[in-house]
C-alpha cells in the first residue's frame, strides 16, 4: 500500500530485515501482551540478536553507524507489522536516548555502556518529563531528589539518561540553563529510588512510570558532556525522537488502513462489498493521502537531521522545524487512519480480535508525547511565523 519509491536502498534493506523479525510476532502476540501488560522482551531479544539496537550508534562500539533515517524506517516497520506503538516503544529509548550519549559521552562512558546496550544486556529509559517543577540535583557529587513521570520501560531498564538541575533556578538567567545530563544506573534495591507503574489506556505491553528520587546518589563520572549544558545536549536527541515517533505513527496508520481496506473489500452487505460505498471508500482514501504526505515530511526531516551532523550549512532551526512538523503531520494522519479503521469495521471495530481498537488506543500517544500538538503549533508560530510567544 505505501509508496516506497522515495526510500533509499539502505532504508529498504532495513525494512526487509525488520519485517522478517517482526513476522515471528503475530497480532495475537501483541493482543496477549496488551491484555496482560507484559513486556515484549522476546522482540527486544530478537532485534538485539541481529544487532538492530545499535542501528544509529557508532561502528567503533559495535553499532551499525546508520542514520536516523534508517532508524525511523526500523521503528515504522515494527509499528506497521501489527506491533503498534507498544512494539516500537519497547526499543524507542534505546535508539534516541542514546544519541546524546554517543555524541557527548567520553570514551570510558561509551566503552562501558554502548556495547551492553547494543547487545541487549542493558535497556535504557529517558528521564526528562516532570509533573510540575524541575528535579533538583544539588551538585554533581551529591544526590537527586523529587521525581520524573511518564518514563517508559523504567521497570526493565538498567540505565537512565537523566536530565537534572545542577544550578538552582534562581541563579540562572534562563530556565534552560543550569541543567546537566547524566547516564545513571537504575538500582531497584536502593530505597532512595522508587518506581511506580502508571495504568494507561494503550500501549500496555510497555510500562510507563513515575520515578521518585529521595537523595539518590548521582556519581560525578555519570555526567554526559559539560555541567550545565544538559538542555543543549538533549536537543540532539529530541529532534531525532520527533522523527522516530513520526515513523512509529506512520506505521500504526498504515497498519490500520491496510486492515480497514481489506475489511471493506471482504465485508459484503446487501449483496455488495461495503468498500463500493463512497461513504466508506472516500474516508479511507483521504486517510491514505494524509499518510503519504506525512511520510514525505517525516523522511525529509530525518534526512535533514542526518545531514546536519556533518553539513554545517544545515541550520539547527531548519532541523527543528522539519522534525516538529513531521511529528505533527504523522500523528494527525495516524489518528485519522486508526479512527476510520474502527468506523469501517462498524461494531466489529470494537472487538479486540480485529486489532483496530488497540491501534486506536495507541494512536493518541504521538498526538500527546513527547510534546503536544499545541506546543508544536506554538513552536511554529514563534520560530517560523515570528509571532509573539503566547506562554
């Protein structure tokens, strides 16, 4: 269904290889893991066995050395296989959260962490989002206190890429200053750390958590890059994440649309397939057009991101606009496709066995996370249209 003429040979090679791995995990696997809220560790292990967890990590540490363009294709393919957001999110942080570490970590950090992440021995989560104010890490040699929220895979991760305040807010000129990035161990036996699982609407096969720190020790040698430069450093990973999440949304949308189109061809009512009715056909065709447009925006953004790593004529501003725009378009296109897939199935769209209800529950994620639609529109209003900031 998806037009593949815009993809490179490398991207198509990635797609074919990931499809073969995902074929081992049929929709029934994902239905069961969604209902039981069980981590899809088998998929993680299968991807690790073939080296795919290091798709965008340096070759010198065992990675494939490919770009975010190829990583986006990998996550789209996982999602499109029927695994949905849950399947993609189970390795999502291993791909994007490691980007700042790979670029700004020192040699000792890279040698001790990257090979273990690629092999699947260690899983990674990203600790950035907070329920209200900044997490207060007093100084590098001291401790972390307060909490993080919506931390995916914290229950199974060994490492957390943690953004924390190392200079009090009242001592900096801008809120983005005085933040530092760390790669810390998740020691579940330590009473200073508490993980609380959040019950959620969709993507139940992967855990989401509140993480509470109560004077949790943060060793000085876990600092990534320079102290106080954490916000600038994570921007390197944030734009990549926009592309990856856009790919995951696309995969979800195409999966739902393919299922809906098949049902519309096969479901016969009053002696004719329901797909003969324009009230069924046109909304699905519209969903396809939107997915194709979002696909072009997504892979343009990913290519621009990859180019910016070596081509200094590509401005960070252009990359940010492209990546945010792609995430917005893909999220909206996926929602439209998933909602229309359920409606095409009628009453059966509400049944678990057809999968479309699961995908509809999951397609809200890219509209909300890691940044809402409204915040992307705020960003474009301010940075592109030069309108006054509203918040």
